[in-house]
């Protein structure tokens, strides 16, 4: 049994197949509804204001991270936790990661060293909008 995890900032779909000849079947879907919000809806209000250390000047404080970026990082952690749970539960023997380059990088940071050897292939493309047949066409022949 192998999993093909297809992810974007907006969500992820986990497909599974018993062997190379079997078609991919959707196993689970995860949604990142936080990322789909508009930036102005993600933060409560304008940044706060602060006084200068010296003098009476005031200036606006900038948020430490972009809300969209934060939502993508949180989602990558959630997806990596699901991948870890699948490994620990024996739900797959091999793993293929398919994600846009930035999301793939976020996932790599979050996946444990124990799971890394189970990753048999990575595709740095956003194929989240495609169906299982089109995704299968992007996979190498050895899968």
C-alpha cells in the first residue's frame, strides 16, 4: 500500500493504491480554510503602536509574519502530523509527496526523520486541482 499526498496551501488530498497497477483512490481530504480567507479577514485589526525608546515618537508595529504564510505553515504541520499518524498506524508502506515547491519545503521541515525513508518520490508541482488519473500520469513508472 502506498500513499500519494497532493498538497497546496489551500488543502491536501491523500490518495492510496495497493500496487503500481491499481488506480489512485481518494483516501482522505484536508482543508485549509484559514488560508482561503482574505488577508484583512485573517487579522483582527491594524497593527498596534509603540513608543520610541528615546524621545516622544510613536510608530506602528508590523505583524511578525504574514497571516497567509502563517496559515500555510500551520497547515503543513497539521498535514505532516497526519502523515506521521499514518506511518505509525501502518496505513502505508511507501509515500509520494506532490506539492508546490514552497509547500513541499514546509512539509520536509515537519516530517520526522523516521518517516523520511518512506518517501519514495517527490514532485515539486501544484497538482492539487487535478484528478487522480491526471496525477497518476505525473508519477514515475516505478510507482
